[in-house]
């Protein structure tokens, strides 16, 4: 029987590049929008680092990569077309990273409350997670439309944690890029950075509390953070 030693802890996960490999579908939609505007498509692999700031930022970066005026990327008609296309193709190729399902199941069995904290719109996040059968693992899926401020503001993760009755003093943020690590730092909670996601800045340079190279290693990283939390409390006489 698994000990429920993570009761009272909330683990917050970024979505794109942390839980799910989504770049083929996101860049596929981006490229269809670029072609629609007579621009060259972005190379699939080189465009991975464009992901993470939401659809509008992805369009802007895509136009920059194509050498086109970024003002055109802010066209609301183009944005609506992007969202409609992405909805139609949201899970053509997107899949959980290796080890995600097993790790989430183990962490939940140990009593942790799992949530998603993402800059992807909540309805799109729910649609994607539903199509790849991950929704059942999470107590909440919190996009920027459900909080007062989006990542990298710490308000995003704090409000998400409190929405499920969690305590930010016993929480961890897991992510792949600057918005995630900066969000955790702003909130005053420890962070785990994954090295396999989407970031133009090496994860080491972002200085998360722990770095992992595989999703399966997150459980051990969480344990390290939890132990340090209780040791610090004991030393402080709390």
C-alpha cells in the first residue's frame, strides 16, 4: 500500500513542453496562418522555442521569424483563424511526454493534489487534456482567463493553488521555461525545471530549485523539496 505522505501538498504543472509534447500541432497551425499571409512556414524544430507564451505571442514570434511586420500578427481576424484551426488540430500529434501518466498516478496515490497552471487558454487546455485522456489526473486546469494575472506573475500559481484549497507554503511548480520558473519565484514557492521542453533560454540559466531530464525524475525531485521544507521548519522550531 502506498503511503499518502504528500497529503496537503499541491503540485502545479505547466502544460505545453512540460506535460505534453504539443509543438507539432501548434507550429502546424502557425504555419498554416503564415502561408495564408503569403509568408514562409517556420521550420518545425526551430520553432519549438516559440511556444509557451500563448497564441498571440506565438503568432508574433512566427511573423518575426518570417521577417514580416509584427503588426500584422495582431490582426484579430488572424487570431480567430488561428484558434479555429488549432481547435480542429489540437491533438493530431500532441501526446504526453514519456512517464507522465505513471508519475501523475503515483503522486496522486501518495496524496498530492495535482493542478495545471498554463498560459494556454483554459478552454483549449481542457479540450487538449480531454482528447489525450489526462483530465482525470487534475483537480483544476487554470489558464490565464481564470486568474487575476498570468505567468510569470506569481498570482497565477497562488490563485490556482488556493482554488483547490491548497496552501502555497506547501506547493511546487513544475515547468520548462522562464514564465514557469519566474512565476514560482515570484510566488515564493520552489520550482522544478524540465530540460526537455520549449525554452529559448537553457533551463540551467533560469535557476529552478531542481532540474530533471525525464518526467519520471519529478517524483524524486518533489521528495527532495518536501524533505528540505520539513528540515527547514524543524530547524526553525516550527
